[in-house]
RNA sequence: GGUGCCAUAGCUCAGUUGGUAGAGCAACGGACUGAAAAUCCGUGUGUCCCUAGUUCGAUUCUUGGUGGCACCA
């Protein structure tokens, strides 16, 4: 391959359970390259079964990055992911023209492709204090505070969404400046080419696959995995489909069968939410997961 | 075979003293730059089983069907 051509990041994305993993491995093998996982939950080594981490055999065949590399006890977010992936890509592009990134974490994909604003980390104490105030004083009080500190953001933010209010206040208090003044809203330049390949299935088939995979996770021991994590259930990372429903069951709020049904239902909702996000991204070229030849052809055209 | 009950959204069901209907679940859509598998917002999608009557008007009342369930034979 011609080394003078720009390096290319091939992003395989799509809703959960659509078949991204197996296709990404075949494509990575064909182009003799490696895979970056873009999955905000497979990052954590404590959550293997519930996040559908690929088989060891598959992982050993093709080098994977960002799978089970972090701990649920670490603070992690899309900005850290952006920085770590860009750093990794620098090294990978020294030996590969193509790198495959695969996953369905929408914000994380955007962070890698478009960048994310440079904001300071939030002290855990501040986060806790503001959350407690939200509980005690109610959202109205914090809204009023945001109106004083950052009237511009107050005007455009979804005032009913507590997480948005809290985060804006966190940034205001940490930096001493308004949140809106630090939002660049600009797309960062990348020195590599990006091809976004979207995978989608007929809705019925996607749901069948999701339902089946949840059953398989239960057989594989998801309940025990969740039980081991139960003591840490208040970590935000464990506020994840597949775990929180089982925590409810452990707490006696529902039967095991109801928890499993709830996992399926919430996974289907998650898939829909992913599709809503991807739908507005006009850079994505859509395929059926079995259109492997067409996808390979498309990538080859860029080489 | 006889008698009784039921038939309304994808499912379970409510309701209309006659003015074409609504809950839960499911489904569907949207927002979203540092918790993102998170968080937040929105949408009822219908030959009210069919037929013939009564009526200005029938999903509702009446006749006759069809299907289901129960009981009696």
C-alpha cells in the first residue's frame, strides 16, 4: 500500500448486537491491522459477561485495544477516551495504513472523530456535594443558581435534565468561569481520514438477537458477575443495562424472570437510542451486516 | 346438541345511560460535548368480530351468524 496516502480510521458502528464484532475481526484480518474497541462499558475488566466482551479466542487472534483495560473504580469519560485513542492511533499508524475502530458508544465515537472540549476534571467532592444539594434543595434551586452563573447556557440547556444542570454548575465552580464560554462547538481537525460504516438489521431480527443474547448472558453467568459487583452498585459505571436490573432483583424489587425481561427491554431501548443518534450523522454509509463484500470494496476504494 | 359468558390497540384489559374510544406493558420518535449502556423529553398506532335492523346517529340496543371459554348433556 502507498505510504503517502493519508492514514485511515475505519469505524464500524451500529446498534448493540447487530454483529459489529465478528465483521470487524474479519475486516481487520483482511487488511492486516488491529482493532480499537469503542465501547464505554467493555472498557472495564470487571464487567465481561454483561457487556458481551468477545471470546478470548477472538481477542487473541487479532490485537484489540480498549477492552477490559480499565477498572470501574477509575474515573473515566469520553474526553479521556479521546486522548487515549489519539495517542494509540499515533503509534498504530506508524505500522498500519488502516485501523479499525468498532463499537456503539455514540459520544465516544464523536469524541474521537470531532474532539471534545478541553475542560478540567471535576473533584469528586464537588460532584457529591452538588448531587446532595440537588436531592435536598430540589432542581429549582440549582437552576436559579445556573441562571446567575451562566445565563447563556441557562437559556439553551434542557432545564428538566438534572445531569445537564449539575455538570454546568460543576464546570462553573471548578473554573470560576461560565460553562458556555468554554464550549467551543468546533470540530477538531484530525490528521487521518475517517470512514464511518453503519450496520443495521431489520428491527425484528435485531430484537430477536438481543433477546437471545440476554438469555445467553444469563447462561454464561451474568447473575454471578452482577452479584460480585453488587457491593459497588452505586458506582455510576454500574448504572448499566444488565446489572442494574439484577441489582433490583437482589434487592427484592422484582423476580429474576422480571429482571431478565427488563434487561431485554432496556437493551432494545438502548439500541433504538443508538439508532436515533446515528441517524443524524450523514457521514455514515449504511450496510446490512452480511454485505461484507460491498464493505470491503468500499474500504479498498480508499486505499 | 343445550344453556350461559366473552369478542375493543401488538398483548392484558377498561369504557361509552347511543354522539366513532383510553390505561398499563410492548412499540415508535426526538434532545444530548466530560456519568453517555447515563440523563431528559415526546407520540395512541384502532374496520370497537361479521351481518341485518331500530335510530338523525350504533362500538354501545335488537336479530342472525362466526370464533373462544365455562357448565350441562
